[in-house]
C-alpha cells in the first residue's frame, strides 16, 4: 500500500493496521524519516526553520507503487506500506514511513532498506530548506546513488 | 503537449506548467530542450546544467533521445531528494 499525504501519521496505528489479523507475520521492519534541525546549506551547517517537500502528483504515486511491487517480487512479504508526506514540515516532524512485514526478519529488514534506497533516487520529491538566510534546495547525494546501486537489476531500465 | 517543471527549474522558468503545440522539428526530448532554451533566459538558466536534469514523458523516466508526441505530458526536474 502507498500513501502520499500532507498530514502526519501514527506509527503505532499504522503498524497495527498493517499486521492486524495476520498471524503468519513474525517480523515487521520499519523506517521513519524525520526533518533534521541542522543541515549543510551551501557548505555551512545552518539551523533549519522548515522544510518544504514538493512532488509530482501522479508520477509520485506511480513510482512508489512500482517500487513497492518490486520489493514484493524480491521478498516474501505478507504486507508492506510506504507513506510519504509533502508540504511544509518543521524540524522533528515525520517525513516518510516504510514498513515491511514478513514471516521472518531477513526479508522484512532487507525489503525495508531496499524501499528506502529506491525511494531516495526514484520518487519525484524535492526538498526546499528554509534557514534565516532564505531557502535552498537540497542537493541529491552521491551516497544515495551508491546505496541504490547495491540492489542490482534496477526495474527502471531507462536509467 | 503539456510541459511541467519542478523545484528550482520551476522557479527559474517562472511557471509550473504550460501547454504548447509541438513545434516543427521537435521530435525528441532533447529537441524540446533546445527549443525551450532558445525561448528566453529563464529556460536557458533552468537547463544550464543539462546533464543533471531528469526528464519524464507520461510519468516515466526517459533519456533525452526519447521521442515526444503531440499529446505527451513532458516533465523536467532536478535530481530527486525525497525520503
């Protein structure tokens, strides 16, 4: 399941809903991404007042659904969930949630990491950080490209 | 065709979306970029580092040699930074 939304989410309630009733599930791995209070902006570490996430409605949902399908092809997951927020968020707020449920922990851990690595390089979101000197778009990180390269056989052959 | 721009490309171009008739001689995404860059300085600035810009046709990532058609939705944006 995927959700792209402006509002916050409740991690406990999401996990309970994801696994509810399925007693074959022995493991749930989750990831929560948060807005940091400090970030490097143009080479200097600055205090972040807010972060605004822009996305490409339509393509975002499509790419997230593709990424989730791919995780389900690669690992025996009983359930999975990706929630990604957009709009203006403050430091400490939740941005993204990924949960993978499986009979055993390895599939849950690996699928969760795979989903985050893929999402970082494929989902059309952009972060604008506001500091006391104005706004700056977050640069893509080379380390994210390296992280995703671990998972060979990219489903998106165009890249 | 419908053109969409995101993040700092949107800011440099000054609009998030526009409808245009496919110009003569514009057969690929790369042709479209050449045509846009020649339009004005905002576009030229937005496409300055062409090698980092990502393109999507009908919401699928494509290379710049991908063909474009009259009713396509073509989006241009910087490298993504979600998660």
